[in-house]
C-alpha cells in the first residue's frame, strides 16, 4: 500500500528526458555561474561559515518538524506533504550518486518508506533534512557497495555502449545550445568520477545549498575533514573541466 502511494507521488518525475534536462541545466547553472571560469571559482565559496550560537531552526525546518510529528501519529496526509516537499532533492541527489534514474527512484522510495517506518522513533534533535539525508546516504552507500566498482556503470561507459562519441573540449561549436550540452555532459562526467564521499559532499553543498555543519552531520565527519574533502573535490573538478571553461 505504501509503495503504491509513493509510486503515485513520484509519477511526475518518471519522464527520463525531462528529469535529465532539469538535472543537467541545474548542474551547469549552479555549479558554474555564467561567464565565470572555474579558475575564478575561488575558495571563498568553500569556506565554512562561523557557527552561530543561535540554534533556532529556520521556518522551513519548523514546518518539516511539525509534519513529521504528525507522521509520528500516523497522519498519512502529512507524510505525503513531506514526500512532495523533499522528493526532488532526494531523487536528484541519488541520481547524481548512481547515474541511473530508475535506481534513483527506487532508492528514493526506500528512503521515504524508512522515514515512515522510523516515524515512531523520530525526535526533533536535529534538522529534519539532516535526518532525511543521513538515511539517503546510508541507502546510497549500501547500493554502491552492492554494485561494486567493477559493476558500476559510469557515464563514459554508457556513452560507449550507445556508440556516442564525446565531443572534444577544444572543438568550436557554432551552436550555443550544443556548447551548453557539451559542458553539461562534461560536468556530469566529472562529478560522477569523484569518489563517493566527495560526490555526495559536492551534491549537498552545491545543489542543496547545505551549510557545512549539516554536511558534517550527514557524513559523520569533522568540519576540517569536510572542508578538506570539498577542497580536493574542487581541485579534481578544476583539472577535469579546465579545458572547457578557459576563456
């Protein structure tokens, strides 16, 4: 019953082409501002903010907590609201980790099923999204371990299987749309090639705009460790994408 309801809620995201276009456009626009080279993507973007003594939860998290407390009492409508509010972020994050839309939907459904089944034990000791994405992290990492590195299909391998030749980063494209598509493909490939924790940290920071402290909680890492993780990810992406973004 719950699985069927989740499938119904997720139905709007079942169109592979629409979802891929949305993900790629958001990737290109949020990762690299227009007319800005990766070299100019300075480290101020990656510097963690100073922790504030005020621990008041933001209004959005207050709403999540209120909904979750209703879910704890068995309120299915409140659960549906939570799914609708967060499905896009969960599916997008899992998609960037696994590079497979069907798997992303499957894992996202497992995430929300676990939210429902864990509701009776839920306590608002941290932000709801921290709890939600910790569940997501566990399921995604379990899936990656299950696949094993030899079984994991990269974007490059998918292109080869479909006989698609990646465009040369130096080729001049008269069509602006083709240039954007080339850049988006390169960004997809570069992010997917990052190690698992780097990939997740980049996804949470760049696409979900999460504060460093929340990423620390989700990855169960210290602030200096997360800062170092993102620094290495930034350097790896710079190496892989420098040819595309040089003026």
